[in-house]
């Protein structure tokens, strides 16, 4: 009611004006994914930080990283991926024992309801094996990520040079 | 009177911050590992480590079929060069394969070329050798390598050390940098070592 009085009197305090615009910005952006994310087929899964490592033109392998948020009310399983750019794609986990690192292949990764999983250097990655063509910096590459319940989801990945990962370190 | 106090306290803080920001001339202990060796570089030329005496050297082990740790370490070192600017000119990066079975001149050359944007003007040295030669070098640095079969359709993967061996201009190993540590830690270590070299 106080607000109506302010409007009637024509002297609206600055805090109310700022609050109004803040609320407006929030409402306009509400429900939109992050700028580099993409919601796929209204699946309830949101993918962000989707990138593939640029390797040499002669390389047969690369790695893909992403964050997936399961915004549905049920747990799901990420079962793996396919793409035209690679013969095989495997889910790998890095294992560190003191100073020695190695990789272990996983069959699936659980993505719990209203939770997220991050594939990131030194942790989980997708290993692209048998590249059918060189991956160039800036390329957009589509991977099909397969989930047990959500099914196959098309996700675009951008090719980045490894040092770009540390840009915001 | 109040303004005077503020000015004095500000000057004191500025002095403290300046001291804190300067690279510390920390004397890193000499680690009892390392030594000279000869392998073959990506240009098919013999390479002897002692030829880099006078330079700070960043040496690490990996292989060209490694999708995660190796390219990301390259990226980390390249970014450190970028942060150091001209000061990085005297720092050399050496990448030694732990996979002599698959790594040859051709793919090592391609691999190093692939990082030309990561290291603008600073080409890393990629080294290959026979099984025995590689094992000898790994032994010098108290490291290990192990082939794991049946874990990937890529044929096999290699377990290997991930530390970057930071060597001074006399080729004494002074620091084992873990790539999981932050970039600014590596940059400050290198700044401190460069400052120590100057003195």
C-alpha cells in the first residue's frame, strides 16, 4: 500500500526503482539456461561447459568434457556417447595414486535427480577414439549422449585448445 | 588529523602488499633425482638434456594417445609461459614419451605441432626412444610407467607420473609441480626461480 502512496505522491524512493528493475531482469531471465548451455528436447537435462580438446592433426584421440544437470525428479544413468567424428567414445575416470595417474573405463555414470555431474580434466572425461577427421579449434561437434531414461540427447561441443581451460584460473 | 592517519595506514598497507606480491627468493632444495640422458627429438635429431644447461627446464612424461593429463599439462605450461611473458623465453619444456611402442617421429612431430598455438614461439621438445632408453630416463627421475591392456578400445593405456620436474639452469631438480595445483602456483615458482637465477 505504501508503494501506491508513493506513486500517488509522485515521489518514488530510489531503492524501490532499483528493486523494480532488478526484479524485471530476474523475471526476464527466469528459466533460461546459462549462456553456453543448452537444454535438449525438453528432456530436463541441461548441458553446460561442453568442449572437446583440440589435439594435433595427426592425433587419433581426444577428450570431451561437460556438465550435465538432471532437473527431473528421477535418477538416471549416463550410458555413453556416439559421434560421427569418432569410431568409439568411452567414459573414462582418471585415477591418481600418489604421483602416478591412470585411466579406468566406466560403463555408466549415475546422474541423480536434481543433481549434476561434471566431466572435467583430471576427473571424468569422454575419450574419443579413432577420430575420423581432425578436430579444429572453434569447430562445433555434435555428440549423442545416451541416458537410460531420457534416451539419446544431441549436444553440441566446441573445440578448444587445452590452454584455454586455464584462462579463468 | 583523521586524514593523516588514513594516509599513514594506507602507506603501511601498500608497503606490506608490495612485499607480499614480490616473488620470494625461496631457495628450493635440490632433489636427489635427475641426470643427463640422450634420446631422439621430434625432428629425428639426438637430444641430450645437458644441451639445455643455462635454462630452466620443465620436464614431464606422457604419451600422444593420452587424452586428458598430457594435453592438459601442455596447456597448463603454455598458459604459464603466457603469464610470464618475456621472462619465459629462457624456460624450456621437455615432453618424454612413456609409450615408445606407439610414439614415433611422425606422431611426436604432429603432437608437438598441435600445441603451436599453446606455445607461441616456444616449441616444446618431444622425445622418443627405445623401451630400454625410456626406462633408463624414467629411473633417473624415480618414476614409473605401466601398460594397461583391456581397459580401452584405443588398444591400451599407460599409467605414468604426472608431476612436472622443474629444473634450474644447472639441471638440478628443484621442484615437483603437480598439475592439479593451480596455475598461479606454477607461475610464482617459476618467477621465484628466475629471480634466484639472476642473483
